[in-house]
C-alpha cells in the first residue's frame, strides 16, 4: 500500500503579484475600474501587505471624490504613515506603469480573487487537519469545513454583495419571457402555470395544508416535473424516506396504484409499467436527503453543497417546514417558523433556485369550523411566512370531510407577490398519488399527470 504523501511546508501560498499590481494600476488609471475591483475584492484578497494598504488608500481617496493619481495616492499613504511600508514614492509610480490600460481590470481582479480563495481553502483544510489530530469529532470538523468552504462556490457564481443595477439585464429577461425561453420552473399543473408562468429562481413557495391534504404530493410532482425538463432538483424529505418518495413517484408515473405495489401481488403488465417508469425516473437529476428532523443549518449547508456540485440546480423542496429544527432560546414557536421561512427565502436567492416548502396548518382549529377550507391565519407563524414567501397556496380536499363528494384538490393561492390571488382545482388520484386536470362539467380531462411526462 502506498504511503500517503507528506504535506509540503516549503510552498508559498498561492498568489499572483503581477495580477495584484495590474489591478492597482488599472484603478489608478481609470476611476471606473475602482467600482469593478470593489465588487470583486476586499483588502484581504491581496497577498502582499503593501498591496492591501495601497488598495485601501485608493478606496479612501475614491470615497472622498479624489482621483488616485500617484501624487494623491502617495500623500494618502503618507497621511496613514504607510508610504514607507509599501515601498515609497518609487513603488507607487511603478504601480502606475504596471499596465497600459484598465480594460482588463475584471480579468485581473478575478485572478486575485481566485488565489485568495485558494489560500482560504488551504487554511481551512489545515485547521481541519489539526483539529482531527487533536481528537475532535470527525463529523463536527467536516460540518465546520463545509460551512466555511462550500458557500464560496455558490457565492462566487452568484456574485453576492453590492451590485450595480442592470436594467438591460432585466429587459433581456422580459424579452426572454416573450420568446418563451426565460428560466422558470413550471409546476406541471397547467392552470397554475397559466397564472405564474412557472416559478422563478429566488422565489419561495409555501404549500399550506392539513395532514393528508396533498402538500407533499404537489411538492414532489413539481420537483419531478422540473427534473423532467433537465433541471437538477434537491428534496429534503424529513417526513418520508427516500424509498417512500421514490415509490410514490413510480406509482404516479406508471399508473400502478400504491396499494398494489405494497401488496406484492402484481401482474406481469404492472411489473412492466413499473420497470419502464423506473428507467425513466432513474434518468432524472433528482437528489433526496431524507435525514429525520434536520436542523436549519444542515438544510442550508447541504443545499449549498448540492448547488456547488450541480450549478444548474433549479428547485429545492423542504418537506415539511415544521420538521426543520431551529430552536431559539426564549422565543415562541411561531417566531422560530418565521426565522426558518426567512432563511429559506435567503437560500432561494443565494442559490438562485425556487424553494418549495410544504407547511402544516393548525388543523385543530379547522376541525372546529363548519367550513373546513383553510384560511391564512391557520398557518402557524403566518405573518412571517407571508412576508418571506412569494407564493402561499392553501390546499383543500372536500372529500376528506364528506366522503360522498368528488375528490378534488383545491389550490388556493392567497398570497402572491407578482400575480393576483388565484385558485385552481385538479382531480386527486389517491391510488397513484397523482393529479389530473379537471375537465368540463365535472368530468376528468384526458390523463395529464402533474408530473408532465
């Protein structure tokens, strides 16, 4: 067995002095380059301490409205008592001549940023190694390392931080919608998509319902439909195991009722349908995390990790919201739920995904009312959820209370950030855990499952 390579301690940390000089030179040549550099870099991104000090001095001059020419910059450094430390007037003049133009500022800043990230990862990895040698729990060390390092991949791609508004980028998005090729994630339920035109990256969708109303079904079908269009999807299933979720999807896709597959008494044609469905389902970029009662930190960290692995991740389902643990000492339960809702909204924006979160309603109050249709106040922590969410849909099945009524699922979108409130109804197919569009005069339309295959 080959012995593991011993770490080398003679290596200099990754950096590119020429790129650092090019960034500072561009900032001195063109004040527009200062805004570009500021969006990508903080002082700690520079490896050389002298370059950090020059960078901060340039930013200070810019804030005062002064141009960072060599004379002004040297004077600022002298005022800070740092001119000698950076190499004196001669080095400041040398920086000005590092590049002939500021045209490549974005490229050079990206090089500096990438080297800074490499140094950060190395430092975090070395700290993790030391912690493991000291006997710390491996899972704790791994979790801390993930929390420190993995968000970098997402934040770098997302361009987080202050950004200049770009109305033309928004106009391009509007024109893309006109052409029908804007990035959005249809639910697969035609009447819902007619209103929303698909859920967009950065949106939080909350599905409220009593137990057995169909929250998970709608969420899982939406996820599977997005995956069928080629968008990677993550499902946090705190209530059901990965096998249970998969069996539901197989039933919906194949049309073989769940109770039949559960009994083990299947006919050859049913096995064939399930096999065909399994082959199609296996091709979908669906990823399930079925840890019971996950903490909010775990949900966020694993979602960020999945985004880092699959940059095109489109939808994240958190099923369901009340099973996510986020204890706040001295706070009420509804305050904890509000914090979770805001955190999920932040996750949607950070990862540029649509986050779908089924949520339990206060069914005890509903049971006491003659009209069992849920209201927004039945949503525990409703004020915070309403503020955080882009869409809040309340689910209702009349047949749950009156057995002689047709089994129709109503999705009442009561709170909508970018559309007027609306409601749609679809047939509930309990046997196969699927949804079918309603036809006219109470008749079911031709089979058109919400999965959209």
